[in-house]
C-alpha cells in the first residue's frame, strides 16, 4: 500500500463519512457545512440519468444535489476523501471561492498528463501534490475534485463546453461547482452563460456521451449485457462505499463491530459477505488499521475466497496474489493452519503482503516471485488454487474512472488470451480431487470457462454493481474432469 498521507479537511464539528476509492474514512467538517447524507437511489426522472449516479451532470434531487470534494494521494490504494454538501451551501462556497491561477493551471496539467500519456490519475495527483508542497488542504481538495470529475465525466463535460480540451472541460466543471470563472481563464468553446442550456440538452445525447464512456466500450457492453448494461454503467458512476473484512483470527464480526463502535466507528453487516462490515459513520485511521483486526476490502471481493471451500491444513496456491487481500482472507478461513503459496510478478506487492500478514498475525503464507520455472515444482501440489485473472478491471470503474480512457479493445483481447492460457495450463497444479477458483474484476465476461475441456464448472458467482453497492466480479469454482 502506498504511504498513508492524510490530506483530510481541517475543522471541527459533526462526524461525516468520507467516501473513497480504496479507502473510506470519516472526517470532521465545520458545523455550518454539515448536512445529512442523501440515500442513494436509481430512480430516473424525465431528462435525467440516475439521480445518484450522475451528481455532476444532473439537476436537483428534491432540493439536493450531491456534491463533493475529493483528495487523492499516493498510487493505487492511496487515500481518497469526499465531502458531501448541500447544493446551495456548495454553490455559496463556490461563489466565495477565488479561483487561483496556479491551481487552475495545475488542473489542466494533470488532465493533460492523464489524457495524453495515459498515466494513472492517482499517481499523477500524488506527484503533482509533492511538487507543490505549499498547496494547502483546500488547494489539494480543489485540484483533486476538479480532475477526478473531469476524468469521470469527460465526454459529458466536453458536450457542455462544446470543446474537449482540458481548459474547457475545467471551465464546465467549475461552472457546475458554482465557482465564478475569472476573465483571465480562456478556452475555446461556448460561453459560461450557454453551458446551462447545453447541460439541459445533454439528456438527449447518446448514452456514451451522457455517461461518459468510449463508444467502442459502450457497444461492447450492450452486446454482452443487453439491457443490463444501462444499469451497470450507471452503477459504475456511483461513489464506492468503504467495506471492512473482519480478521476472524483476532475476533468475531460482532466483537469487532462493538470495538469499532467504541472507537467512534459505526458499521453495518453486509448481505452475502459474512465477514464484511460497511462503514456508515466515523474515521478509519492508521492506528485502527495497525491493530490487524480488519482489512479494507470490497464486499464483492470478499465473496470470492469462500468459493474455494478451504479447510485448515490444506495446501493452497494463490496465483496473481498481488498485495494479498484474498490471500489473507484464505489464511483466516484456514484458521492459520496449513500452507499458502502466494505468487505474483510484482515484488513490491509481495513485500506489502508480508507487512500485512504480520499485522494480521498470519504465519502460513509463503511468497514467491513468479518466474519461468516457478510452477514446475508445484505440479500436483495444491488442494486448492485461486487465480484472480488479469482482466479489463471494468468492475472497479467507480474507484478508477481514468481506467475507461486507458482501456482498449486490444487490451481486452490480450486479457482474454491470458485468461484462456491460464485455464489451459494449470490443471496439473492440483492434486486429484482438488478445486480451482477463477475470478476476474470485470463485468464483461465471455464464456471462457465453459469451453475449456479440463474443467467442470461447479458453483459460480456474478457480483453486479447495479444489484449491490460493491465492485463488479465474476468467479467460478472448477474441478478437474
């Protein structure tokens, strides 16, 4: 995990919830700015997309408009913070806010790097903040708010501004934020006073423009999912909640929930994920994380490891283990008895796994850097094999909105070929009677598993962002034929 830098807002008052990508934390806002959280719905009104899923583009929602500021630092897994404000208060805040040239130009620079070079947004923001140490917390919040929403709603903002260039996109976004755009900010496209009318006309544009997604991806999504694509696409534009996975080695879900409540953290149980807690109020800071009593892990992700049906004493092979979220969950399900080999091509991720394992009091994981001869010694070694296969990652778009602009049809095809090769090559890793779980964090799933001669499909799982509040996943338990 990236270094944990806290760029949370200063102030005092009532605790709210910070919504995030990989991390979700509570924070304090001055009391005049505190408003109730607006429950999420998918209800549609004439001329509007989903009320909750398109907070930037759409109009009022019974007098409310979902607004937020986000601060993102670090690489993947860095903290992201969100303020939810009443639209009128946000408009007032925007009207009082003076747009500083350096911050405005910083937004354009970040966007240019993301769009032209295809760099991961989190990393660009981190380097930008490090290069500008004099920027205060509000400055960083403003820059992050602007660029994340421009990236998320790139095509819709381009329509509103009548220009796809970053300067015009920023102008459209700031207009939506209620910030007065100074005379020194120039762009080609429509004038500010014309943007409101174009925003209204956005409802008549094609879905790919309204929901800001590449045309080819919109076509592919509709071809594979049909009418369900509308629902999934809207869901992928929602804010992602924060979920915890309770480390059952150090306490039950009930005990951990009560302990968190004593620390000022309110949670609730999650359907279909028995070890999951959703944070509804409070702040999860580093001291709490350091206890090892929980991990921050999406609820959908938590549903994959149980498909393996592991038992204490088993040998388990976790291919593409990454930083070990599912690896640690498997160790807990095995009561820290047996052996798990975690493989990955990225050594830095395995280093992070080691740190997390020590924190979680897990001692049965052996880490291996994936090399050309790694698997030869593991023939018929495993009782269970988990592979979190390389994929498009479309199920995580809520947390990584820039991914949809980096993704290509060629990349999807390459991922499909990799998945097919894995399914063909790994039967020999398991003992007789062993089981294999194949999982991806994508919602576009071709029937690769069903066409493989080596495997018999058992239990399968599809986690839909539209039907849940979690990311999108597919997983299937396979057995040797």
